[in-house]
């Protein structure tokens, strides 16, 4: 006998929970792709994306995941042998840089300690050394989904400006857009990317890219352009050219509905909801860690992500056994650690379509799992999360 009969709680950092309204929006026949309603859908979404990215620049929709959006960004603004400076803060910026390397660019990693955000002073110092201007682009993630770090994007932009460096500023907003403040134009971001399946509450399958004026100018001489990713090709007058073929219709219908829901809530309200849910997780882990068996990966509170909280488990605690217990006994699916933390961490997601009952249920099941499996922990973590949220929304 288990307690899992009922709705499964998906608490992983992507794909995230898809609202019923979004699922229902896809439950319709395919429609004609050359004229009619779908043209309005595309125009509406390209404009909605400008609102989400907070930009007046150009936006593009790809039938792709986030890695596809990475490749689209690289191929449209860079050429073979261009040098890219990758700002390490976990796993994913490095992965983006490695992809540029596969496409023929050179990439240099500006190292960071595994549990701290990018140091803007180190960025400025490295750029000041680049007197010849060899670095053509700077890559960083706002939130690293593996480590749970949030980087200070405005501070990094200020460091680039202080160094007087002309490199393109490319920011991955996969785990942040829709979950925390993101200001593409105000922060001087030249290229930004996001996927549909995290803060935007839609199914996986859409890679979304925004390009500012500096990126559009660089695109004119980019040598890595290929027809599928090419921004120029997607500016064609025929509708299907905007997708380089058949549009992913039902994913577009889903994204329209999720955008409706996000805008009805209000972007700023969504950011605040994520901040509060993250704070509840942090409060719970602080109590659980009093026995010394676990702690948040990110120790500096200002550098903790609003969308995902990796938790390091002590020696002798098997995260796979804990996650299996939560799933099989209670129907709660919590994220596993990845990369260097694959063997000793879990990741509690609180992004996208998530509210207080869903999060508190997840935290309560984790605490049940600790007790059932004999994992040393301070008791009362779930109660600490309740207390935090109750105080926050008085």
C-alpha cells in the first residue's frame, strides 16, 4: 500500500507542471499554415515575447529545446575562430561555450568557485586584459539550473562597460525568465534565450530567442549562419518561413494560453510568487540542516535562485533512494542532482506553475522521506516553510 494515488506533484526544474488550461488549448485540430488565424498567433507571440524579455528588439520562435536556442544564438552572431568568454557559475554556461566550440569558435572559461556567483570584478579585469579585442562575445546564465546560482546580470553589464569592451553580451534566461526580474534592454543584453518549459509553463519544444540592435548588426557578417537558425531567413514575407517550415502549431496554441495566464497574474507578481516560494524552501532546509546532514548548495542568500534550490546531502545519504521513496510512496517527483552534484544532491524546483500548497506538499513529503529512511535532519522544516509564508503574506 502507498499514499501516491492522486495527482502527481512534479517538482523538477524542467519540464515543469503544465496548467490544465494550457493542455486544453492544444486539444484542437491543426489549422492552415499559410494564411488565416495562425498568422495572428505568430504575430501575437512575437510581441508577447518582447514583453517577457522586456525588449523592443526582434524575437524568434524555434521548434527546439533550450540547447537549440543556444545554437541559434551562436550561429546568428558569431563566426568560426571567434573567441567567446564563458562566465562559469555551474554547469550550463560552460555547456553553451562548449557548443560554440563545436561550431568552430574558441572559448575561454572564466573560472568561478562551485558555490558562488560570477564575480563582476573578475569579468572587468579579464576584459581589460583583452587589449586586442579578441573576445567577441560573453556568455552567462542568469540562473544555473544545476547549481542554483543566480548571477547579477546588471553588475556584469556594468563590468563590461567599465572595461570599455565591445563584446556581445549573451544571457541564458532558461531558468529565470518568468521567475525573476529580467530586463533585456535596460540591462544592455544583446542576445537572450529561454525555453517554453520552465517559467513559461508550456510543454517542452520551443526555443525562444531575442536579439537587440547590436546583435542584429553582428548578424550581418556572422559566418556560422545556417538556413534553419538564420534570422534573416525567418524575416521572410511568407508565414512558414518564420519557422523554416511547418510551424509547431499546437505548441504555439499552448504558449498563447500560458502567456495569457502569466500576463493575467502580472510579471512582477509572478516574480514575487517565485521569491516567496524560494524563501520557504530556504527556511525548511535551514531547519533540516541543523543536524548537519544537509545544506543549500548556495550559501550566500543573495545568490540563491528563485526557481530551483539544490540541496547537498551528507555522507552516507543516498539521494536516489530518497527520490525513489518520495515518488513511489507519495507521488512526489523531486529533481536529482546533475553534473558534479549528481551523487550527493537533490534539486527542489519551485518554478512556473507552482503555488504554496504544491510546494508545502513537496517539502512535507521530503520530510516524511527523511524520517522513513532514517536520514538525520532537524525536525520541523515543513513547519518553518509554513511559518515563513504565513508571515510573508499577512
